[in-house]
């Protein structure tokens, strides 16, 4: 699928409402949403700030998605703020995504 935004290491999912989400790095870790089968995309929402990341998404409730992505700053894995895997729950709304 061709999109209208730059991004690397993409992951995509279609949620129950029919919206398509595309998670990717650049800029930062962002998610863009399409409500018309990928013809048009929103401006995107940055959800994380690792300098390098790869992610995965799964719908855990209708229109609620668990997003996991790597933290590029591996640092000391015993420190909570430097864990190698990050996760967020987001809700897909008609106006974009919001934290859940």
C-alpha cells in the first residue's frame, strides 16, 4: 500500500471500525490513520521518542490497540526508564488516536 507520509519499519492493522493504522519510525515513533481504506491519511501522531524503533500492534478491544515498540536506548536494562520494550494502549476515534 502506498501512503502519503514517510516512514520506516511499518506495521499496519485494521480495527473493528474499519480504520487502518500504520505505525512507523520517522518522525520518532508515529501512527497515521486512514478512514477510507488507505486513500487518505491523517497528519500522524507521535507516540514515542526513541531515535530508532520497530513496533507491533494488536487490537485488544474494539478500536483499542496495544502498541509495542523497541526502545533504541538500551542503556541499563535494570532502570525502568531504559527498558528495551515500550508499550502503550491507544483508542481510535473519528478524530484520530488518543491514549486509552
